[in-house]
C-alpha cells in the first residue's frame, strides 16, 4: 500500500498521510469500541479511523489538551484514571471491544509505570470481563520481558494480566512507532532544527525497525473487527532494520538540514536524562527512550505479521518521512 498524498504539519510535527485501507476491512458491522488512553499520539490516529468506519467510539483521557481529543470529534470522551478502580467500573458497559493504549514512558507525579501499566491494566481487564466484552486488544511494546527494567518489565506484567483474564485477547508488540505527534521523529526534528550539532547517542549504532503509525492503525482496526485473531501475540515493525544514525540521516535529508554529528556515550546520555528529570528540564531523550534504543527494537523473527497476518505492506521509513515533511522543505 503506497501513500497517496501528504498534508503539511506545523510546529515541527510530521504531517499525516492518506492511505487506502486493507481490503480485509472492506465490510465490517458497526461495533461499540472503548479505547483507553486515547488522548495521546496513537489514539489521535486510531480514533478517526474507527469512527470513519462507522464504529461508535468511547474513549478515556487524562490530558485535556491531549492530541487525541483535538483530532476525534464525535467520540464519547470520559475522564478516567485507570489506576483508580472506582473510576473504571462501568466504563466498558455495552462495549464489544476494548483497545488499551494507555501507558507511560516515565513516571508522572504519583503515576509510576508499575501503577499505570500494572494496576491500570488489571482494573481495565476486570471491567472488560464484568461487562462481557468480546475482545480485549492490548498494545504492549517490542522487547517486553520479565525481570527487565521499569518500562519493558511493567509492560510484560500488563501482558500477563491480559493473558490470564477470561476475556479473549490480542496482544500487539510494536517497534518504535513514528508519525504526526510522536515522541521519536519529532525529537530528532527539533534537535536538527535547534542544535548546531546533532548529539549522536552511542555513535548511532542502535538498530530499530521503525513502524509507521498508519501501519499500526491498520493492524489495530483489523484487531477490532476480525474474530480470527483472538489469542494471538504479534510483533509488529517496519520493513527495514536501520541504525539510529541512518534514521537521523533520513530525517535530515527530508528536512534539507545538514548537521555535524557529535558522538555521545550512552552513559552520558542517561546521565543527562536523569539530571533533566531531577531539575525539571528537558533532555534530548528520556531515559525510557534511551532504553528502547539500546535494547534494539527489532523483530525476533524474519516474518513480519504486518504482511503475513494483516496483509499490510509496511511503509519504508525514508519514503514515509519524506512524504510527511514534503511541504516543510
């Protein structure tokens, strides 16, 4: 599936692409879908897709200015803290499917990763079981595993809560997702535009298979509508294994900006992230983002379920970013 057109973005954000939807989704009956944690980046792309396909969408938010709330008119929005059980009870009433997007990269106040990923997911799964929903779709992360540091470890704990429930479930483990409003590409864009040199972490050798948000929303829409995916745990990623320096090179070329690359030891990057958090200042990358890069966000097999399961041809990173930024050159 090739992109058709690109729309310009503002404030350093990449612009969204318009793409045809997979033929597998050509005819699906309207469903009632609860999307938890829908006010962020992924929700801002998923909600219009679901609404556009005729589904009745209920969505939760914690950030009144969240991007998802600005891009999805007509959605039934509910202000809910998933870590508070009393606020979750009744949330899924009348819904057919729950899509769980809520998550954190780093602690926010008293909302730790363990509370949001662990407690929040257990509360939502319990509510889905009580309401008798047909399917629970959880968006985890590529690399989630037991005993890992906060981000990957708590995501695995959330997966376990989903798998041990009595609700039919689908777990998606995406690689780094990029697109309009992300925390990955837009960080690179900001650094290229504002810094005289680009701080290249670990000499840029980290390997990632970046996943276009359009491809991710294609997969999620199918998870909502297809009954044959229940019980699956699927890794999702883009078509290319790219070193971080190659990713920066693609973005730099799309912007028409050249910067010298300043190698930054990984330990120094982590120290800068920690100091920034302590001082309330922004660092180029958060600790959790550095953890994802250092872990290598790539598929564990040569098979890519985007092709074999969802029948979606993943977008190449360089082409997608060039289209995103076409009108900003």
